[in-house]
């Protein structure tokens, strides 16, 4: 365990049947005051990891420590951990004030102290005027604030959140994201946050741990994840990605060259584990590619990759256009073109050049994934899929 770790998972595995592991060899440290998101598709192990930290599940192997002390023998209510669930889990027969006070009642806090703490935390989430209402009289966003107040009222060392905004509409979800970020900042909370929403994870977190098949594929800052994915799974899962596949024809410590099926060669920053002759994927974000008419302004500054592609579809997205193109050997490419008067769109059905800088992309060993990958609302790279939930009602 690192000397700066507040939460530590060391060699943690979890199996329900003694044969198959839903979490395998998990090592993760969280610093005090850090906001760490566990991001991944359904069945990747992120919620099981959270439940082991909360005390609702026990590790099969390994140990979990909080502030240097092992948690193995402590029940959930003795772990100094607040929990916010996706379904809020409010008591319908209690008032809002009574719901928020419940963790204090369990801990035998005196009546006057309970009243003062409830008033303070309801003020914090801007709901003091609703203290005497019942949950059914509140909107979804207000109920989520109450759940958050209840998790904070006993001043826990850690707050865990399991898909807490999943049931809210887009506008309210974004509003609550900023509310949680504000409370994290003002109260110096340590937060472990489970989500399958990549935008949510990138927006809110200090660090993101990307899960797949029970293992952490990469744990890094949002910028590092997006700009410098450790492997093909992370590149495809976090944000939108054009994954161009081919064979490595040259590589060194800094750069790698990939030959596509039609013989075209493209190059980018070299990822770990590449071997000459091996299969690989060049990861390219749609906003880093340029169609011929828009490329003049960026030519000459390290621009080295050019492919010819047929324009198949133009999609208007408000602040940008999505240009869908197909390469000669059949692979697809998406280019984001900013919606300004300075960017001309190519003609539908015409062939154009797509170009990008080699330092704006990365060549990674190709890996098969069983997880259906989507980027935002639009699939860009979709390997074979399997989306069964880890357990009923849990993502």
C-alpha cells in the first residue's frame, strides 16, 4: 500500500462460484480527497468492487484497507462510508428530515445534534424548505439530493456512489454532476463513483479506472485516458475512436507504422507490446482527423497520414458535422468538422482525402473484445458483443 493511500485494494479477487472471477487481481489506491470513477461496461466488475469496499460483498482473496486498517471484519455500518444508490433507497413513510437523520439514529447520535446536522446538510444540498415532505412529493433530482444529504450527514471518511444519476434526464443529470463536483471540492470528500457513462467519468473525476472482464485496464487522469490509451480496449471504450486495423511493418520506442489491407501505410505514436508483423490498431479520435478541404490550416506541422475515402453520410450535429467515410478496403472513418463558415463539407458520394498528424494517434496491439463498445450516442467501433449484467438489477 502506498504511503499516500487512503483506500487500498491489494490483490483483490471475487468469485461467486469458486471457478469464475468477476473481479481478478485488483490493485488500486485512492488518495484522501480524491474523486475516482470506476468506469466500464455491464459485467466488468466495477459494481462488485464498490460493494466489496462498502461491505455488502466479501473478497474471495486479497485485502481492502481504509486509512491503513483492514475492513474484512467490519460490517457496512461500521466502515465510516456513505453510500448513494441509483434508486435513491429512501424510506417512503418518512419525511425528508427523518430520512436524512436515519444514519445518525443508527449511530445513537443525540436528538439536538441530529437536528443540527440534518439542518446543516439540507442547507448544503439546497433543500431545507422540503424537510417535512415525503419522498413521493419530490422530483427525481430532489430525491437524489436527499440521498446525497443522507450519505453526508454522519460526515463519513468516504462516499461511494453507484450509478447515482442514471435515472435522471440529461439536463438534470448534468446539473447534479456539477452539484456533486461542488460538494467534493468544498468538503474535500473522498469519492469512489461507479458509472458506465464515459462522459460523466471524464467530466467529474480526478482519476478514472477503466474495467473490463474483472480487471483494471488503465487507471489514469481523464486527459491521459483520452489522449494516451494504454490498450485498444481503453481507446475504443473511452470517447469516440476510429480504429484502423492492419499489420505492423516498422516500430521503435517512439513511432510505429501500420500497413492497411489496401497497402496504404499510416503511422503514429507506438504503444507497448507491438511486434513487427503483428496485428495492430491505429487509434484516432474523430476531431483529430481532417477532410481535404479543412486540412490546409494544419498541413506541415507533423502531418504525415493521408488516406483516400468515399463520403457516405453527412450528419448535422449542431456545433459540428459528422462525416462518415469508407476506405478502399472497407473500414469506416468518422471525421468531426466544426460547424463554422471556415469549414467546407465534402460532397456526398465523392472520394476525398482524410489526413491527420502522426502524433495525434497511437498504434496499439489489436485485441478481441467481447464487449459492445459505443461512443456517446454513436457507435464508431463495435467488436462482438456480450452485455449480460453482472447480477440482476446491477450494472
